[in-house]
C-alpha cells in the first residue's frame, strides 16, 4: 500500500462510517447511544457498516504508517489495530437494551470493546504527534487527540453507569457526548492520515554514466603535434 492509498482508504472509510451513522441518527427512531440503533428495525445494517468501515479506516492508516515510518510509528499502529479489533467486536456483539444495566455476555463484550475503541484512538494520535514539529497538521492532530480524550472523560462521568452521573445530571446529555467522541475520533483519523502520510512525487534519479578516459596517445603522435 502506497501513502496515497493509505490516505484514501482512511478518508473514505471514515466518511462511509460517518454517513452510515448519520443515516441511522436521522432516518430511524431516536436512540440515546449510536449502538442502540442496532436494536431497532432497520438499524442493524447502518450500524454494522459504520463500525466496519471505521475499522477499515484504522487498518488503512496503520498499514500506511508501516510503509512510511515503521520504527517510529509502531506504538501508534498497535493502538490503531486494537481500535479496529474493538470496532469489529462491537459490530459482532450487539449491546443490551437499556442505559446502564448489562445483562448478557454479548452486552459485556460490546461495552469493553467500545471502551478499547474510545481510549485507543486518542492515545494513538497523541503518541504519533509527540515530538513532532509544531506545524499546522501536527498541531491539529494534538488538538483533536486532546479534544477526543477530554470529551471521553466527560462522557464517562455523565454515563448513567457512573456514580458521578447524578451529580452532573449526565442522563440528559450523555448521548450527545458519545456522538462528540465519535466525531472527534473520526476527525482525528483523517488528520493523522493527511499529516503522517504525505504524498510526494518520487524523484527518479538516473545514475550518471562515468566519463570514459581518453585513449592514450602514441608518443610519436604527440611529437608530431
């Protein structure tokens, strides 16, 4: 995979995921969390497409990083693959109905898989940008990593399963915070791809042929000259 293919794969996968989840949010009966759409009629397909397309975007970015800077990006690639695996597991194992109670093995796997996704991507972005120059691209990666991590922290505090939810009245807006986390992480994936996988025109360098030494002149010719 070339850097250009890595960029296109990441961007297209992310946009397909965003479109699928946006369709569920607009066309289906409103649900608190995005994963809840898989439990309503007509919601399973867009949720599966959204999760699997985003997993493909993570893998495209990880593979692209492996071709451009394998040594420096190894921790980021591990986290991206973990995020892709979490998305696949979340797609395979649907959540349980309700807000805070998990009653099945499938719901428990879904919850922890989602936790891996939500935490691995902001950390991956921060590690990738750490130590890089203060260019607009890397500054955007840092800012989106912080934004995704901060939104995730508030979401966890507002979730009904958290003991802090009642203190901050989180039940009224934790669904909106989850969507904020998802959007921030989608934007982060695109920013990482556009910044870390620059497409440069390959300059083909042809070897310069060595000049052949001039044939030695006969001593008599030199005297005649």
